[in-house]
C-alpha cells in the first residue's frame, strides 16, 4: 500500500548556492507517472544542545541571546549550529556548546533528531542534552556571531515558549525532547 505513495526522483539541479545553503530543484515522478518540479533547501545538518546547569536553587538552562535577521529581532535560544565537514553529531554539539557559551560538558546524550521541514528542507537537526557542565571559559564566536550567554530557570524558559524572546520553533522541539527525557529519567 505504501508503494502507492512513493515518488521517484528523476533529476536534480542547483539553482542558487551560498555559504550556508543551496536551493535545488528536484524533478520527481508521482505514483501515477506525472512529473513535478519541487524546490528544496539543501544545507548541512545542525546540532542543538540543551545545556543543563544544576544550581543551588534548581535546574537552569544555559542559553544564548542573539539577533535573528529573518525575524528582525533578538531571540533567546539553546546553543547550536551547523556541522563541520565530516563531523559527527555529538562532536558538533560539544563544539557548538563550547564556542557559543564557553561551557564544556562532561556528559552529553542524544535526545533525537528531526527534519526541520521535510516539505522543503533536506537536512536534519540533532538534539542533545549536556550535563555536568564545567565553568565557562571565553566564547569562540565566528566573525558574524554576536551573542550573550544567559542562565535561566528551566520553568521560566518552558513558560516563555511561543512568546518573545522564545520565538525559535526548534526550541519548542528541544523542550519537548527535554521533557520526554525528564519523564524517562523520572527526575
């Protein structure tokens, strides 16, 4: 039955490319033999890290506040970024945590991975929880990165989801995976 839903890719071409992504066209044949052209955004996989900091008053998240040009305002997010060529997901997560926040993690655990929008995107986002954080050192930001590190109680972040500055949709996915992890670990 599922075979009646599968399309076959006949051809593909790149129509635009920049350092962060490329836009491609995929020519696909439908189950009833019709050809259609679809636009697909191709980019590297990303790692997104939920850094958990145990404090005297409870569990905090380490987050970064940064300008998001598509939104035109500041966003408060978990750290994360693009994989480097040949890098595995855990290494990318640890590197992004270190670069963006200065923190290092003794424990890291993969929570899952998703395609951010399978209708138009080809990449995956890999979600991790980082624990047993070591005191921060200096950030190692890229030339075009400007961000401030903040620690916030986890419930403040949870209650803020869907309102500025918690506007990044992938943060809600991360929070869902975090809550699933908490329930699974009965914490």
